[in-house]
C-alpha cells in the first residue's frame, strides 16, 4: 500500500511540473496572444538597450494574459443624432426590430451599446429628476431622489425645489444635515441654534446654504421675478422630503389646551392655525435687506449658514476648473463637502477615486459620461445630462468625460467634513518606476510624463 501511495504522489508531482513548464516554441498550446506579447516585450527591450533608464531593471510582466483590446469605445450618438440608435458596437449586438423609446435611447448610448470595456454588473447609478414624481403646491413644487428610485445611493438623497417669488418652504427641521445649491434666483434663510442664537441671510446665484439639523425656513425673494429654484442634498439615502418635521403639522396634532399652556396665552389665540401641513405656500416677498430679522438676546450664530460659492475664485486647470467647499473654508459644513467642477469639450475629470466617502453627483449643464470600476472585473458606463443625479460608491474608480460641445459643469457632494480624492496619475507618478513598468509595461517616456501633482481635469489625448 505504501509503495502504491508513493507512486501516486510521484505521478501527481510530475503532472504539476509538466503543467507549470513553459510550452516549447513550436507547441500548439502556445497562444497567439502570448506570442505577440512576448514579441512586443522583446522589441521594447531592444529599443531601450542602448540607453538605460530608471526603469531598465524592471522585471518584464508575465505574458500569461492577452493585452487589453484596442477596440474603439467612443460615444456612438447623442441627443441630436438623427439616426435610430441601435444595439450594435463593432461586431457585437444586432439592430432593434421591436419598439423602443428613441428619446431615452439617444440620452443613454452607453447603456444600449456599451463599451467593450464594460463587464459584469454594477447597480444603476443614474437618476434624472425628470423621472421623479413631482409634488405640486400653490407657490411651487418639489421632487426628490432617494433609495426608493436609486438603491445604490444609500448614503445621500436629493430634492429639487421651486418657489415662486415670496413663496415659503415652511418652518421645519430634519434629522439629517442639509446642503443647498441655488441654481436660479435667491432665497432668504432663517434659522436658530440650540443656544437661541439666530440667523437671517440671503443666498444668491450659486451660493451654498447649510442649516445643519436646526429649525429653519426658506423663502423666495423677488430679486428674480420668477422666484427661485434650488437643489437640496441630505446625508441619508433613505431621506424623504415628505417626512420632515413641519411647524404647522406639529401644532395641528397638539391639543389646543396644551398650546395655550405652553405659550401662556388664551386658547382662542389658536383658532386659526392650519388643520394640516402647509409645506409650500404663497406669501409676500421678504425685504431684500433682511430688515425683517429679529434681534436675539443670545446674539447671532457664530458662523453663517450661507457660503457664497459664486464669490470664490475657481482653481483654473488645463481644460476646466474646480471649487472645493468643506469645513476648512466653511466651518459649519461638518457633514457635507462639495466640489463644483467644470470640464471643457474633449476633456475629462481625471481617473480617480474617493477613499472613504460615496459621491453624490448633480449635473448642472452639458453632457458627460462616467465609467464606474467596482473591482472584481465589474465596470459599467453611464451617460449624464443637465438635471441628472449620479452616484459613485466609495473607492470605486471613475472619471467624468465631457462628451458634448459645451462646457460640462457638475457638483461632487460627499457626506463628510473634508473633501478627499486620489488621482491615478499621481499615484503612479509617486510609485517606483520599476514597479509601474512591471505592471503596465509602459515605456520610459510615458512613465516620465506622469504627473506628481493632481491634474483634476485633463485635456484631450495627445496625438502620437
């Protein structure tokens, strides 16, 4: 029995050595791709043999996998295309012979005919506010995005709100932090903190508003005759605009005897309080100078709840710009950090990731596309237009490419006090060149051109 066991063990070992041994040059088992890869490596070595570089000692990568495909993967059409969109990319797919929503297909070319680099499965990471149910009120409206419509966005939710001049989003408060970006017009904000210190201010243009978990109101001014429209973002994906704590709704559910005792007045004072919530309702516009403010014996809040992003100088980049607002510049922004990014036609927000925080994106103007890399071979590309919400889970590698003919402008929003990102280009530039070459087989010139500082936005690819 022992002799038989030894024989089996020897057979197994010999089989393992045979499997691990490289195939002879003439063997049928040597793949075409492996042969091509070996030839390319040899050719590359020959080119640099006479001029040693800092990477000349790098070990050559194993040719056990084929090189990445050179298949073209550009955007195949856009909203203005006149041809019918088809589920065809190169030699893959087939035309559509059944009904299709052409307008929707034109907006999402990389879903109907995805790049060949897409693989596996990634949850949907796009939600247009145009698909959200709208809550219409006298004086305005509101529509929202949360996990009910985009399950991947577990950490943040958004609301798009419109108020006619003078209209009020009634006095209320939230469990979550709230951040606002005014896209048109201006809005007056009132609030108090737990120390009884109050605040009144007006957010104009692209200003930020952040009443973090305290009672507040929003009222459209008449600076713009149309009133105002703005974005609200909350650091909880399950947030619902329909479940906020409203002043009128609370008092409607408290016995009037209790109200009289609380406010030390006659019960008749509450004869005309609303029987249900007002939510959004019309009113006279507030004075533009804030003279309607009330003086508090406790004083005003130590830090304002409005940050005028429109007055911040953008960092100008090669083919775009960026503005970052977090607790380092806006002290009350302890729960939400924001970057406003512009990308010119043909350029892109560079390949990067955010190490610990999810990114909630909002596209303000232009056309773009984003590929999410989710590890384990999973990648999915999405197209975005103005009014769309995007989402990138923490650590997912991604880029934002301008695929249109006008400036792409969008917001990157994070549920954190500090903005952070890691640039792929910078990471490789600050990694030993031998190590980079061993992984990617880049030539010395390409490695030398890597940027040791973040580029954030890069222009079109350089022609060879």
